[in-house]
C-alpha cells in the first residue's frame, strides 16, 4: 500500500489521479489533499477519501473548511500548509499538480525528505531543475514524470543504457493554432486559445499549448529529468496525440509509446511505479486509429520553442525568468490586456533585460522569478498605455 499526498487535487490532473486511486483503493491510501480555491470540490473529495490533512490557499477558506470537516481532519493554510503536507513523515509519494511554480517549495521539501514525486508541474524543473535533481540524488527521491510526453520517454527508456540513446523526440499536438495564419493568431480571443483540440486541461497548460511554450518548457523539463543535453532533444508535430513521444537509439531504432490521450495512463505509470496498473483505463485499438502524421514545427510562428531553448542554453536563472515572464504575460492575455502574439514579445523583452546568475541557489531563483514578473508587468503596462 502506498501512502499518497496530492498537491492540486481539484485541478484536471488531481481529479484524474483520484480516479486512478478510486479504481484501486487497496493499493493506495490518501494522506493529504491540497487545493487552491475550489473548496467545494475539495470538501467532496475529503468526504470520499477521508485524508487526515487538507491544505488550502487562504485563511478565510481554511476557516470555512474547518467548520465543515470533522474533528479528525487537520486543515492547513497557504504555502506553509502545503510544505507540511508534502513533508508528511508517512507519505511515500507526493503528486505535484499545481499550475506554475506555486508548489516549488513544497516539492523541494518532499524531495529533501526522500519521498517519490509524481511530477505534473513541469515549471518546477524548468525553474529549479539543477537544485531539484541534486536534492533527489542526495535523498534517493525518485522524480517520476506525469507529463504524457515525459512518461512516454520514461517508459521507452526502461531497460536501455543511457549511452545507447541518441535522441529524445517530444511530440506536440500543435495546439489550437496549428494551421492558423499569423493574422488570425494576432486577433485570437482567450476562448480560442484555450480550446485545445485533443486534451481537456487547465487554463495555464492550455494557453501554453496554444503558444507552444508548453513544448519549450517540456524540452527543459526533459533535459533535467533524463539528463540529456538540449541539442539531443527534438520536437516534432503530431496532431493526433497518439504517439506521446519517442527515443532514438544509436543504431537508428525509434521506440515510441502509443495510447489514446487519457492522462490516467501516465498518472498510473507514476503511481504504480515500478509496477504497472494491472488493467487499462482505455484500450487503444490500432485498427481504429486515424492516420498518424508527423511534421516539423514552424519556429517562426511559434517563437516560444527557440526562446525556451535559448533560456536553457544560457542556464542559471534564465529558465526561471522565461517561466515567470510566460506566466505573467499569459495571465495578461487571458485578462484581455495584451494580444496573443504579444505574449512571446513580452517574454523575449523580459529575457533581454535579465542578467543571468550562474548556479543559483533557491533564493536567487525566487528573486529572478519575482524580478521577471515585475518586469513583465511594467512592459505590459506600457503596452496598455500605447493602445
Ligand atoms: Mg505534456
């Protein structure tokens, strides 16, 4: 029986994780759930799974929740509450599914205590990959990917010698703007950018898929997760989202992982690791699949890919700056403050003004993150003034 804590239980990954646990209550025990502001759903989840601890974003919400839950449940608050939950001495596995870097400190706390991490929040390795991987190497914590592409690579790499792997190839659906003109993209409303053709996901990752920054962040995540240099990680467009990613071995063999898009598969790969879930949630029938196609991404229409690569090559605090600027610019787009194409212009401008600190500690990373958000807001404010 594995003792599990979920950070971000009310989001799309959190709900799918609970679905996996619901299907096999004998294999998992839920110790704690953390959520941001959807406390109605958190309350229902707590009633169903009876975790002993909950954590929510603010003290008002915590108070409200305390009044509704029984005496046996402890309700914690804010980032500190999430850290306490993640560091639970009895937890074996912490599922990290909070959008952005909001769960950075709790995740590091869990890694330092040697807990296994099922990682859905790719931004954590983007911003603090070196720190997180070094801490995991010290403590023996295993960082298990939940992102579908990284789960695919993780599965393909099982049994392969690292020196015999030539390339990692991440597939990208291309998002809602794959075959859209630059003019249409410029005029795109938030609702169009959030309408992903293949996956139903939270807002942050849906928007990142539309700009393709999601794939840029995933390249950086793969670099840390599998310790493969950036120039040996490639991106290919695969609109059907059936091949979730591939590896190429030195002899030219391509190994891929295929399945219908359903996050419960990569989640269960992490939850059951090193075993596998004993039954499929959805079976993939090859003869029912439409044609599988692959093509090069348009790097001019989607500058996010090269911005992410550039940030990864410059290293130090630059990936944290890329990530924070992307978050701030994405929020401004969703709030109607800037146009879709401006998102990457803001990210590029913030990066251009950043002086990289090499080998940053956690404090330097958090400082760079704050700086980038403020800088992005200044640039966005100027944009608004010009309109
Ligand atoms: Mg992904």
